[in-house]
């Protein structure tokens, strides 16, 4: 099992990105992508490329979105660009881990909602991968498979980098690394 929640909240480049685009006030991924994009563009942290929304946002995603929406541009830059001590945004995001819930599979089994639509059937009956709004996995150019939500998430998950092609958004840090 891949813990997509850990990747969403702890991954080096995507610490806040998928959280930003995950869950808007109305719960629809499209609207939240627009809100997240506006915040990141306002802070001049991303270019105009594509960002991917989780197929089935969770309560953790909603919590993380709220953290990012309240964050200052300085806190976002510290989180994305790693040019300072941990920010209050990071503390808020890690606090969202307490919002994990269990998903009840159709057969009665229970799995963490972090495993919904991650490309792996964690429920014996596969119900955690149904109603995901599209493919749940992405096949890299080298044949490797990663969850579909990992494409265009500002972090290379395919060992060949094919999940972050030219049309994907790029982080733009003001300071030289």
C-alpha cells in the first residue's frame, strides 16, 4: 500500500501543493484547483502549468486546504522553497493528519481514507478504487506505475520524471538555492 496521504502532506516539493488544490468550500475538485492556483499565483510561487486534483478529496485534504488558504506568501515560500525554519503552515498541515478517517469498503472492511483512489485496491472488493472520476494510476514512460494524482503535482514520482512533463506547473522560488 502506498500512503498517498503522507506523500501529499510530507513530500518535499508537494508539501502543500496537493493540499492547496484538494478541497474547496463546495467540495468540488475543480473549484478548489482554481482557488489553490490563485493563491499560489498571487504569491508568485507557480507558473501557469497544470496542477492535478485528488480524485476523491478527504477531510485531511479539506483541512490542509484551509491551512494553505490562511497562510502568508512568506510561509508558502518557506514551505515550497525550503529557505528557512519550519513555518506555521507546516505545523498546520501536520495537524491535519489527525483528521484521517476510515473508509468503509462495500464488503465491510475498513481502510484509511488516504488510500482512496490511489491506484491500489486496498479493499478486498476494490471499492476504494471505484467512483474515482477517471484513471487511478498513471503509467510512466519507463513502465513504472504511480497514482494518477501524482501527475503534475510538482514532484517527480516516476524515476524518469515523465509524470512532470513540460505542461505541468513549476515552483518558482525567489531565492537562489
